[in-house]
C-alpha cells in the first residue's frame, strides 16, 4: 500500500491511499483521518485498507482522483519522534579522511544516531526556507522507516516486525553550523532545520525483494540543478533499520509513528557519486587538494528519488528549491 | 492560571484548570480538550480561561473536584518538540574540574542545548521504568517553559512574548551511557530516557516578581530517599529562556507547544547542594579525591519542588520511584 497526506487545514493533513503507479488517490478519512491514526490502529484497519488499495489499483473506485504531488505534505506531516542515523559508514570514513577528523570510536559496532525535530516536516515539493546561504546549505538523500509502537528493550530480531512503512528523505543540513554543535557533544540543533520527505510512504511488500535485511536495496538518484549528482545504493547500509530500532529503544519505548532515517546513502564505490554535497567536497579535497564544490545557493534545486529496476519511483520524487526565509 | 492534564484514555490526557493552591480542579474540555489545543488557541481562549480560573479560586464552580496529583500526567503528556538546555554554567564547570574534561568552547556565549524525545513524558508521580541500574540512573531538577508558535528568526528580545507556561522537570539521565554519546558528537539518545514533569504548568504571572529576565528566581528543592539533596536557585541561570528560544529558532520555527528546559539547576554557591547526583559526585572528587555517592538504585525515590518564600509549591511536587522495567 502507498499512503500520502495531502495538505489541508489541519497540521496532520488529509490521509489518502495512492495507487501503485502514483497516478490516483483515494480519500480514506472514513477509515483513518491521519497516518498517525492508521499506524496506531494498523491491525484493525489493515484488511480494509488492503481491500481499498486493491480497488484503487483496479480502477474500481469512482471517487478516486488524480494524485498531485504538489498537494502532498510529508506522509507524516509531523511526528512525535524523529531519529536519524548515520548508518552508511563510507560517508563518515570519507569525511574523516578528507578533513583529518578523528574516526568516531565504535561507529562500526554501535549505530550513530541523533534526535531530530519532528514537529514540522516539509512536503516533497515544498520550498526549503532558510535564513542564510552562509550556513552551508546541503541536502542529504536518505531512506526512512515508520514504526508502530516499539516497546523498551525490543531486540534487533524483533524490530523489523514494527516497520509499517518506508519512505525517502531530504535531511536538509547546515554544514557551517554542524562542527561547533558536534564539538559540544550535545549534537545537532541549528545545523538540522526542518526535514523533507517523499510524496508517499509505502508498505515493505511494495518493494518485493528490494526490501530485505532491514535495508532498501535500491539506488537513490540525486540531481542538483538538473545535473546528475549520484545514485548510491541502499544495500551498502552497514546497520539495518532493525539495528537502529533496537539501539534507540534500549532505554525507552518509541511511540507509534516514530520515523527513523538511515543517514546519507553512501557507497564505497565512489563512481556512483554522492547523496550530499558535503561528501563531494570531501572527494574534492582527496582528489584535488582543495574544495571545488560550493554548497547550495538560494534558487538551487535538488531532486531525490529511489528507482526500481524498471525505472519506476516507488516513493515518488522529492524536488525542492532553496528559498530565502 | 494553572493547568494539569489528568490521565485519560487518550495520550494527551484530559485538560483541567487547577486552583492556585492546587487543591481543586475543573474540567475545561468545553474550552480546550488538550493543553496543546489551548496553547495553539491562546488568544481566543485566554479571557474565558481567566474567568473560569477566577471562579475556581473563589469556590464558585459547583463542578470543581479535588485535584489528585496521582492522576496527573505531565502537563503536556507528549509534545512535538522538547529542547533541553544546559544553561547553568556552574554545573558544567564543576563536572569539568572534577573529571578533567575540557571546557566546552563558547559555552558562556552560546547556549548548550540538545534535542530531546517529546513523544512520551512521565507524570509527576509516575514510576521511572528503566532497564538497568548499571546505566547510572540520575535525576536532574530543572525549570521549563512552554511556548506558542515561535517563527524562525525570532530574536531574544521578542522571545519572552511566546512563553505561555512554566513548569518543573525531572530530566532523567543515564550517566554511564552519556560519555560515549557525547564523544560521537551526535548528542544524547540512550542517555536520555523519557522525561518527567511537574503536576501543573502555570502562567508567568503566577510567579509575580519571581519570574523576570527569562528566569525563575526561586529555589528548587531536591530530596533523595527523604534526605535533603539541594535547593539551588533558578536565578543563577547564565542565559535566560529568551536566549534559548532565540538560539533554537535560528534556522527553523518552533511549533506551538514546544517545551524548553533550563538544564540542571546549579549554583556557584555550593552550600545549596545540587539538583543531580552527577554534580554531587564531582564535589566528592574535588573534596575527597574519590566518588563516594552512588547513582540511584531500583526502589530509590526523588522529590523535586520549587518553593515560594511562603513555602508554597507553585508547580506542585514531582515525587517518583525508580523501578526495573
């Protein structure tokens, strides 16, 4: 199944089912007014939702309407908890090599993750409103999962049973602000403005064999101002999402609707390019001895989409412009 | 005005007004079902709420009932954003001196703050469910404010106008897990389990002259297993809450209902004791050359309450036991 939240008068949007090919939408307010509600009541709703989805794909719903990505908010327009990992180790290794940073102790054994702000997510085509180009505006292409309630102490073996939906992310980052925040040990805050999400969140079965081992085994295609920037594959994720879930649930429960991100998709094979500018800058340093790639300017655009082998985009496309706030 | 959220079938509880002396409560569901709603619609509701509160204090509401702190959830049982500062510099200075930690660069000029998990707060008398004594279980007595929507770029001069309510906090911390998380630069996650709050959140006018300069000028009384542990005063806060709000709103808006904490209350005058065990352990090291104070054990209790000069507790009392999850 595929879900979107259309922009509406309420901050949580108007929940719709979206057809597999992303062309049609169907209002399911009679079943669940919000995606949060659907996640909380998944067991009770799943059968009816499946039935609706089947009919939508079969063209049997007279009230279906065209799905307009420009009307889409984030699938969860806000959430009670947003946790973002850094689970592709090649990203960190590259940054450390280029900028002479000390390796983060134990990063290959314990998932890196920061607590993000979930109160105010951007939709897939929303302008990214930011106060200053001097902050080092960067995109980060990621995968993310949405879980139902995860009890404290859930193990990695149990964790995948809690994954209800999968989506893609633009984890907007302000690189000039990050080093100071990392140095305090308190983590990112000003460096992580509101995050953007793909048009739809989808059930794992939509990916078939491409969802396995708690990883999305698909390339994430990134372009910047219409130019190819990278297509790294999710298969290189060092930890699976189950590891991230178990790590974050060690000392607390994760409430239903918690969103967990993979961190920037990054591959050891450098020919696939990058999912964030920061990584390209690290490669500049390694290759040329200097940074040659600037960060984003106001007016710049980024496009992020995962692709199936047939070229289809299961989560739809993130396409955003950076705009002066 | 004083607000509490009583435990109910819904995660956001049942909003009540509580009398100034904390003895009576009055259901205000006809005005606002949740504190989140009240904060979002403050301008429209304030006059009617004030009227109700006056009548409640005057004993004119026949439907008022006894306020039972054991029925209280956190005033905001969950929130879309929880930001916790470390604004009492004497706390950090002490830790650094005792444990030979490097000072955090610029901590006297830029507020330290981490993004916390707001999805699942504890009420004032809830058991603190935790998985292991080996994690170094600590309490932290703090003040906190609840704001209405704060636009991106709000200045410190404008910020206090957004403070709607003030309360107290037990920012439960797992000290054995914190150093590793700080060293990664990604900030606290496992080290910060669910946070607990006082029985009521109150409007600034309830504190009279004790709320000024964005600080609560009152002592916070802490006891551990019935023994005095400290009564440091909020007046020593190096930054005001307005500084914290402006800092966190630099690159994003704060949605209505965002809760911001002061960090452990700590005074340069050491005779007033401490608001967390970690600080006492630092004093042990400085005085005796060794740590003599253990962290909390299962079954231990902590009590946290701010006191007015007449001995009354404007926010009520946090009184919790640590229990094995």
